[in-house]
C-alpha cells in the first residue's frame, strides 16, 4: 500500500540537506550535498546561487530508489538568512550572493543604527532597537549604493530556490519580519522607515508579495521536475529561516522552551505571548511563525565554524573525522573545567547577542607552554557554552524563564559539548530523535500545508519525538559560575581593543 510522503529541504551555510518523511513524522530518507563559500579578507562571504540548485539535484539523485516520486505530496524549504542575491528581472543571478555572515555592509549597519528619526526608531523597536550587518536591510542598502538597480531584483536564498521550483516569486513572512523590517500588525512594510534609511523604492526590487509560513507558494514546474526527478504539479509551501523553521522541527514552539540550533552559528529562539522589548535581544518579531505569537531571538555568530577552523588547523590531513572526534572526546574529559587556565572568546565574526557589534573578534587568553591542542579544543567548547549562557541571561533579564533547551543541528552529535552546555547553563537539554530540525521542520510545514493537521503547533507536537536528555551536573555548574564571570569581564575589557584593531587603529 502506498503512503504519502513530504520533502523537507534545508539550505545551510555549508551544505544542503533533504529529508523525506511520512506525514506522521517518520524519516524514510535523507541526503546532503555541499557547496563552497568564498571568503575574502575584506569581510566578504559569497556563494554561487547555481551551486545551491545543483546541490539539490545531487541530493535528490538516489531518491527514486527509496520512494516513488508520485508519493511525495508536498514540499517546503528553509534557508540561511539573510543570504542575499542580486538578479535580473528574469531572476538570473548577476553576481555572487552575499552570505548572511558577509560583513561588507558594516558601514550601512552603523548608518541606520545611528539615525534618530522617529520613524526609524519606532520601526527598530521591533528588532531589538537595531538592524544588523547580516540582514536584508543593510545588504540592500549596500547593493543600492554600489549597483545600478534598474531592471534588478534583490531576493533571499529561500525566495530564489522557491522560484526555481515553482516559477513564483514571493517572500516569507518569517524572513521579512525578522530581517526586512516587516511588522504585520502595523501595516507590514513602512515606506517612511525605508525612505529615512535610504531605501526609498526598494520594495520594487524585493518580491512583491509576502506570505505566511505554510501558505502555498506554487506548484513544481515541469522543468524543475525533470531536473530534480520530482512530479510536476507537486505543491510547494512557504518556509522560512533555517533556524526558525528548526523550532518547528524540534518541537520547541511553546513558551518556556528555548530552541537552540547548532551549526556554523548558534541561534536561540523563544516564543512569548506578548511583546518584550529588550535591546540586547533581537525582536520582538510579530508572528513570523505562529499567528499572534511574538518571537524573541538571540544568537552567536561563530560556533561550528570555530570547530571547523580547529579541525582544519590541527587535523587537516586526517580524513577520518569520526576517529578525530573520538580522540578529542577521550582527551578533553581528562581536563578540568576552565581548560587549566585557558580562556577563549567566541566572537570570531562579531557578536550578535547581547553586545550586537560586528567589531568583536576572537581571542585566546592564558596560553602557556603546557597547553595542548586538547586544551584549545575544550576552551572552544566552553567559550561557546558561555556565550549561550550569556544569551540565556539576557532572556532572564526580561523575566523570560528558560525551563528547557531543545537542541537541533550538527552539534548534537558532540555529547561532551551538549553536557558542557547543560553544566554551564544549569538547564536540561533535550535532543529530538531527528536532529536535522531544519529539514524536519520544513517537512512538518508541508504536512500542515496539505491539511494533515489543523495548525503548525499540532503538526509539530504530533511529528516530533525526543531521543535524549542531558541534565546539569551541579558541581560542575558551581565551577563554571566562577569561570563565566571571568568570561564576561574579558569581553568588556577586550571588545574596545578589538574594535580599534578592526577599524585599523582608529577609534570612532
């Protein structure tokens, strides 16, 4: 007897992942394909959009051996944000895409955030009082200053991939709310706000329609179906930002649950019943996922990327990464909390929460001749855990309790790291059975879009199952409490020095 399946697609920073699921949440197939990022010393981080499309084709190559393509009844995607692409009117790329972590629009971030105009300050209240170098607003302003936009479109990775599948161009309310300055309950986009920050007329270059997560984007075209071995006419439903859709895939939609997506960066997301204005957090975002639910966001820009750096520098020629991780696991448990006096600061590509500065960089403090690469590795894990605790403290400052952390993404495979984060924060950590919460969340959206569930919340509850829980070791927590104070102090001492160095020795 044939079954109905849904396809979830997750475009991450380093690779694309797909998952085929039954509409009750059982995974039957997964695959991935990587694509390069071109990093420049001037802060550029770029990708070729065509690589994303080819990666999807690569990941789909063997799918027919597992399921009949006619049994895939719905599709949804999530993607990095804001990874921004400049195209012509026919949506053909005219340049490489700016990755979300691209730093070229730092001046535009400073320009917008320093504005005192009432329209600007009023709209920025809904994004934590600031915009970010990572967002569509700053990237669009940079593109406007440095390009002739006549006959051009500015779209996100998600928009372009949806278009490639369906020939329909729309934006996601998730992305628009969290990165584009869109606030549904006060009219969506504010032309006054956009004009004041130098983006008058920019909506003519953005997708003209914003639709909610779970709404129908369009149907798979015959051309896309032939390229990807899909069935033409399969409905594609609107997704959103990878980490945010991960909330759905992790079963972390209810208040009190912090959804932590672990990957190149960390993203911390929580729902709340009312708007909370805290300028150290991002948001409150108006209904980006669930109607009439406010979303608050924290984040760490450099996490998995620091571990990738470590592996490249110390294990570049060792191909068996599983053996590398086993070796590291074996050695770091011999080292006490604090890595024998070695501290690391984790803001290698700037700080997202709570300091909101693109000028922060990384640092190792306390290195001695007795330290080994294993001390460095443990210091990395601890520093990122301290950064997560710093984000949680910021939520707590607004009287938002964090009762449980639900973690998805690649970091869940590192058991020592999960235990360290639980010990540092003093909070239990739950791991879903399907840790690729982006593709799982997209599949849940597709199931909801097909009418299998009455709401996204119901779909998430029904389709997500937990696998493991880490509980904090309170003796370790006491040791980490003291170390965390040192971490905070070092941030305050070194951030001004880092900014001066990054500005070329100049102060503001």
